C-alpha cells in the first residue's frame, strides 16, 4: 500500500528507522492477509491518525505531509462504504455499476472511477 511508503518518505531521515518500527504494527492490522474486523480496522486507523498527528506536533512530519496522509487514512480506512465497496455518500449507478470520487492531487482534479463486477 502506497500510504505507508508515503509516511516513511515524509518522516525526517533521522527518525525513519524508529517510525518504520511502529508502522509495521499498523500495517499488520490494516494490510494483513486477512481483512480485519471492521471495528478493529477503524480503531487502528484512528490510532494511526493520532500517531501521524503526534509526528506532526513534534515536527518529525511536515504540516502539508500530515494533511495529505491524514486524508489518505480517512479515505482508505475510515470512510463508510456500501456493500459494493463504494463510498456511502456516492452509491453506484444502477445502470453501469460504477462509482467515482473527485479529489485534488498537486492542484489537479483527478476522477477515480471504481468499476464493479456485476
């Protein structure tokens, strides 16, 4: 998962080894072979957000990096999903079984389309 790689890259070089040790614990739960219990995933994602916030507070992680990483954690593990896997606020189209999300990356609008098998 790219989110954890981005976290490692965003941390100041002097702290990367130590932060990497902690991230393994979060990765094990959120990206393990078996999907975690939804409550465990939510709790772990919220703990990860708190950890990132702490890294930002201690200046180990910059503000812009923290905001983007926090947004990624929320969008990946904390946003409610429907049974089809689409975000709850954007249910799939009945005609084509797809959903989409518009987000900004580096000032550009990016449309992410999720095509569902029917």
